[in-house]
C-alpha cells in the first residue's frame, strides 16, 4: 500500500480530534495521487443489480484460500484492511443475481416469511444478511475504504462495501501465512472455547486484548468479521439479547456457543 496515498486518505477523514467535519474534499493533486494508487475514488452511481453482478463476477477471481490467507496474514502484521475480505466473501458466497425487491411491509408480522431481520431495503438481499438499496447515487467509497484501513471495516454487510472489499483484496498479491499467524489463530480459538457460558462479545473482546496487536475498536470489528463468516455463530435464537452496544453480527453470540468447528475448518483447515 502506497504510504503517501494512505496518509492522504486518512487525513481526509480523521484528525487527532477524531472525525473531521463534512463536507470532505475529493479534488486536487493529493486526491488525484491517492486515486492513482487505488486508495481513493470518484463518487460512484450504481444500481443494486450492477452491484450484485459485480460481486458475482468477483467470486470468479477471489478464492476462499485468498481471503483466508489475507485474514491470517493480518494477525501478526496488523494490516487490518485485509481482514474483512473473509466476511465479505462468506456473506456473498451464495449470492445469486436478482432484481431489487422492496421489503416494505414484509416484516409487519413476525410469523410471516422465512427471514426475521431487515438489513437494508431489498427483501432478497436480507436473505443473505446483506444491506441492499435500489440505487446508489454518488456513493462515497472513500469513507468505506477509510473505515476498512482504520479499523478493518465498519459497514461489513453494506452492498457497496462488499463489492469494494472484494475488488481491493483481488489486487493483493504475495501475501503469506507465518507460524506466528497460525499461533495467534489457535490462541484466539482457545480463548473463545474457554469462555464462560454467559459471556457476551464485550467479555470476549477484553479477553482477546494482547493476543494480537490491536485496539478495542479493531477487536470489535475482528469479532464482527468472525461472526459474519459463521465462526462466532449463535447456537440458538436470542431475540432482544443485544443490549446497549454497537455490535451487529456478533450481538447475540454467547460463550456457550463457542465457535463453529466446521466454519473454522472450512476456511483455515489447511493451516491448522
């Protein structure tokens, strides 16, 4: 990753005081430089159907092995932007081409229909736990990439993010998995497995501190990625158990659920 381009992207959105005020300026020599290095982008207008088609096409290029290597490589290097490809690939693995179908009025009766949650505006995308809209006008991919590089991603199931994330990871090469990466993964799994039955995500986050280089926010996203990839998966429905927090995919996980051995082997079996 080009250091100057990264610095331009980060300074566009972030200062020592946190988020900078809008509007953000996407013009000038610095922006053009960062854009030439593939870290910043012009505003994007794209339909729901085009997003879906692009993601399906990206699955022809991006393999399960690639996203697993990217995730493992990130553990010791703290290249957090490589992590969410695991969840992006997993969420879209079985995605099929479809037209936008509004979910308006489809969740008024919880007994009605197969799917229990509304993630975006598209009823069909909801089936994949994806937040889809009918049209994206002047979509800001820059803030999505900023969040990806800063914390490992925030809007992990947002349709344009899934597309951007898979596109960017498809351009990564020469990534390797070191023994240290595998050791970290084993330690993470051991900590998950030793959780108290009533532990929630916040307790797990605290226990992961020091296992790999990370901040609290990075560990939060790390758990969300594992949940979105089916590794931290609730073993039963726990409606309304989320509580007051910012968690999404991992919100109803509890220590008694441990982790999905099948999902772990599916992604990381060759290294374990």
